[in-house]
C-alpha cells in the first residue's frame, strides 16, 4: 500500500520532531514532508503547528493554533464528547492531563466539538470546502533521547498526541481494517490445583463471582505444580472453561530461572521438561493449559525466550515489552516498543502487555484506544479483603466493551485483516492465528512487524503451504501466500524447532522443589494468620 504523504508546517518542524515523526511514520505507514502553509501539491493531508493564514486547505488538515502554547498547568480533565467522530472507547469519558498546556480552540457555528476542558473546546472538527480541518489546543512535543511513543501516551500525558494519532488513523483508513475485538483477561500468578483453594483464592467462589461480574480469570500455574491435583478443583476447571483457565508461570519459579546464563543444551533441557510437565498434567486431568507464559518476577533473557519459541511457546505475557531490560537504546524500532498490541522478540515470540490491578484506569482506557489486549494481573493476597480489586477491573473493562477469554484465545486473535479485491491483507501481532478467508480472496499479504533480535530464517505455515521468510529487527516483512476460501491457521515459526518430548531431561535438583513447597506453604498460611512466621523462612 502506498504511504500517505503529509505536509508538516513549518518546514523546520520535521527536523525538530524527527524521532516522533519517524515513529508515527512507522506506526501508520505515512510519510511526513516539510511544507509551507500554501504548499499543498501532492499532499494527502497537512499538519500545521502554526495558525493558518486564512487560506482554506484543499486536503484534510490538523492545526494547532497559538492558544495551545499556554504555560504548563498543574492538571486538568479532558472530557471527550459523545460524537460519532470520537472513538467509542473515549466518548463520554474524562481523563486527567498534567503535561499538555491547558490551551483552548475557538469554536464556530457548525463545528463538531470532540473534547473540552472546563466547558471550553480543546479539540474540534470543522468542514471547509469539503475538506475536514481539525483544531487541537496542545501541539505534540519532541521525544526525549530514551523516550518511546508510548511515553507520550499514558495517564496524565496523552492529549498532545491523541488528536494527531486519531487524525492519522482516520487518514490511513485504520477503521477499514477488521480489528480484533477488545479482549480482556484477569489472571493470578502462582496458584495450583492441589486444593480447591490457594491462599485467599477460593476457586468455587471465584468462578461464581466471575460469572456474576462477567469476566474470565486465569491461573498462572508453575509447571512443577502439576502433581498432585485435587478432584474438586480439577472438576471446577473442567466444567467452567469459559470462566476459568490455566496458563504457564515460568518453569520452577526461581527468580532468575529465565535469565540464567546457560549453554543452549541446558536451557533446552529445563524448558522442555516444563512443557512435558504441562502436557502430562493435561493428559491426566483433562484441563487445557495455554502455551502462553508469564515469567516469575517479570524477568527473562532473550536467549531463553528464543529457546521457548523453538519448543513451541505461543506467546509471552509481561509488564515490559522487552522482559530483560527497562531501558533500550534509542533506535527507530525501539520508539514503537509497547505501542502495538504485541512486541516480537527473540526472533519471533510475541510479548503481550499486562498490567497490575493498581495500574491507572486512565491508562487502560488509552490502551483500549490502541486496541491492546487488556490483561490485568495480581496475586492471591490482592484478594485478602475480598473481590473488590477484581470487580473494579471487570467493571471498567466491561464498560469498554471487552470480550473475555483465555490467554491462548487472546494470542490467537491478535491480528487485523483488510480485504482489497482478491487480496486479504493480514497484519500479524501473534505467531499463530486462526482466521476466515473470504470467498473472493485468492491470496494473502501477510504483514509481519519488525522483530527484535538478529536476522534469522523463519517460515510461514498457512494450512499446508510453507513459505520461507527472513526477519530483521530493523524491518517489517510482507509475505505473499496463495489462499482458498474458508478457515485457515497461519503460523510464524523458526526453521529450527525442537520437540519437547525428544529433548533430554536435566539433572534433578531438590532445591527448586523444596523452595516451592515453602513458598506455597507461606501462601496457604496467610489466610490462617500464620504467614508472618512462614514468610521469614520461605522468602
């Protein structure tokens, strides 16, 4: 698809905002060009950081009048109007802003108000000679050296960027893509099925609460916890798959287990054993476990994630898009990290974002605007005073219109499609997806985002058609595939793969099991009041 050409005025703004402009170009397949205010030739749209001189633009335009350059404020509320032009997940909501200057724009008769502050317009849309012109009060600011686009789009700091992002999405036909449903999941780290409860979590009560408050909840089970299993706990999970599910929580729950500096055979042995333990649990209990993993303490190295990818892991869930660091070199690719619904690492493993119960609600609304899956997590002791944290999270996500499901379902639906005559375009945000090919499509154009890691050989499996592809951390890739109408499973996988059943077992160690018994004992003693003593010897 040809990139839309957008003029940016004044011409010096392109250089001043270069990191921000580059990130937006990559995110929305546009190209910014420096232009004067009257230089509209060849443009699909114009963004002006200065007031227009009165000439009506012949193309869609976003303008930031001088009133938007007021001094910083201690904070204010931006209220989004219930307009058909405002994203449904924002309409009617008020979000706190503390960074963007509290300016205003002058409204005229016939203008469509998009957002207000204290009753005054801060974002509006006006039709001029058939071309829409947007006016926003707060111009975008340059990205700092180590800042990502996401750093300018978070709770308390979003309004300088939101009108521009909305303008670019409308211009590029983002609404013409069939996007995944807004998906939600609430998960808890550590619980197992040895008993019908774990710490403050009573599975029967949790299932009843989830049914009453309309949400899906998943337990992050540690693979070594697959034995023994209580019959009542297992029956509850089997009988309520639409309400409660399981995913993988690390290997043995050692703090550094996924970032140990091990040779490849040692990493493979540890990871393969965990996957075999999960398969054994499924076979004995009849309860599926999503091949999606969240790491203990949020830590994992890229080599370990690459090993899990070779062994068939579908996705990784973590607070940070790069689980091994909170700071990344300011490369062009890094500036988009955390902006899309997933980040590809280790050469092709998708990392889905998750957020703690204490994550600001405004941030969840902004993640919903970006079509991120909304995965909220905590631990059993977050329910020490009852289900209120879960109920509040479920209420917010339900008000945003989420569909609830397991971690595996969320991963498999993380893609966008767009039909263009006989071509179905698929924008991949996961590595294994299931889709429906429309009757008129004879080919698929598969768009694979840039991947963090060295260039490696991969292949795309579409039904029974295998297509080789090389992925780079600097470039996205487009793969053309023949297609037939009907259901189709697409899988991005490394050329070199491992079968967990054929990888040798590592030498047994007693300490991980002993440590797990102690930490589980601590968790189970907490509701009984004995946790203070147990915490000392189990930490």
